[in-house]
C-alpha cells in the first residue's frame, strides 16, 4: 500500500491521518506496516483525502488511469469542471484549449 508514501509526500504524521479517519495512531500505523488492512470505508476515506483511486492506494495498477495525486489543486478542479459539461460544451472548451496551446507553440521564442 502507498499509505506511508502519500503521508510523507503531504508532510503529515500518522496521528494526523488517524484523526482524519477516526482511528487510533496505532491502528493506522498497522495499516502502513501491513500488519492490518483497512476496511473498504477506510480505504474510500483515505483515497478521497489524497485525491487518488483505491486502486492506486493499494498499488493495483490500471494502465488507462492517470495518477492525479501530484497534480496541483487548480488542475484537479479544472478536470472536475470539465467532467460536468455536456458533449457540446466539452467540444467548445476543447476548441479553446487547442487554440490556446497552438498559440503558445507559435509564440516567437525570446533568445537571451
């Protein structure tokens, strides 16, 4: 499981996470060490907290999924907004993004 990796990446203590999931620090420590496994409800809470899938959390690799845990909050928010659009709106936004990225590529490069 990636619990320790995610906790350290977010500069949190075992006590911080234990409080978040309503478990004791000892119980949470057992999850990190592999001595015990969290139940489904706890896995869901942890996955939501870290903005990852349960598959990612338990190291079950699915090749078509993207790990968004390292993305800045602004990109995750943008993705969530796009997910709420209908097909027509999605195509309009896609056109805007394609136009923007194309313009960025065509900008004259400044040479020092």
